[in-house]
């Protein structure tokens, strides 16, 4: 298990690297991660949000609305 990504540890890294708002949707408790070092866009409509869902107990997949 030491080679697998843990969303609690890597959520801010992903959000900061790709400058997105990352939303994790597991079965128990959802989490939202914001970029730590970049400035937010002036226009709030420009924000990119990526939602990922936790499925089958060990996989993350992108959720499209």
C-alpha cells in the first residue's frame, strides 16, 4: 500500500499542481481541496472543478455532471 495515492495526502498536491478545485466523493465524507499557492482567477466563472468518486473500495474515477 505504500505506492498508492492517498487522497487525503495528495489532494492539495493535485489541486496546486493543476490549479483546479478538486472534489473527492467517497462513500463516507466528501472533501474539497483548493490550490495553495496560486491566485484565484478574477472571474469566478473561470474556476476549473474536477470531481472524483471513490468506487469499488480502491479506485478513483472522474465524475461528470
